[in-house]
C-alpha cells in the first residue's frame, strides 16, 4: 500500500515541478522576437560586410538595442528561475538560451567598433600627412 502511494506522490511532485519550470522562463514570445531580430541582424551585417561609418553606426545601434532587450529578458528569466525547485537547471537553460544570441550580437558590435577605430585612425593619419606636407 505504501509503494503505490509513494509513487503517486512522486509522480505528482514531478508534474508540478515540470509545470513550474515551464512557467519559470518569462515571455518566450519576447525571446522569439529577440531570436528573429538577431537572425535578421546577422544576415544584414554578415561577417566582413561593414565598410562605411554609417553602416558601422547603424550596426552598433541596432545590435546594442537587441543586446539590451536580451539582457532584460535574461534578468527576468534569472529572477523567475529562483522561484522554482530546480533552480540550477533553470539557470543553466536560461544561460544557454542567452548564449545562442549574444555571440552574433557581440560579433556585430565588435566589427562595427573595429571599423570605427580603423576609420578614425585613417583620418588621423591623413591629418598628420597634411601637417607634415606643409613646410
């Protein structure tokens, strides 16, 4: 009599845990929108495609905006994970989901900043060459 009761209780506990963990990650629609935005930016600013200051500025602004949305989602999800029984599993899942998108967004930001630095250095070199050319 005791074993069936124990298995029923464990089964109910497992179902409740699964239900709570499914509710723990907030706003999966927001994450889906972030995923779409990230994929769109990854296509728009493919590796090595930035060539002008305007493109770099635009890429930086757009990727920063999506990074901020992702960070807000991550913080909400992190707080929600602390409300469930399997906190570490939830936190690991949330971190993994964030990691999927942050890599592309950081690549875009890094390329844009590198191009901005290169263009700034080129401009300083031209200015220096002009100053040195004048007697």
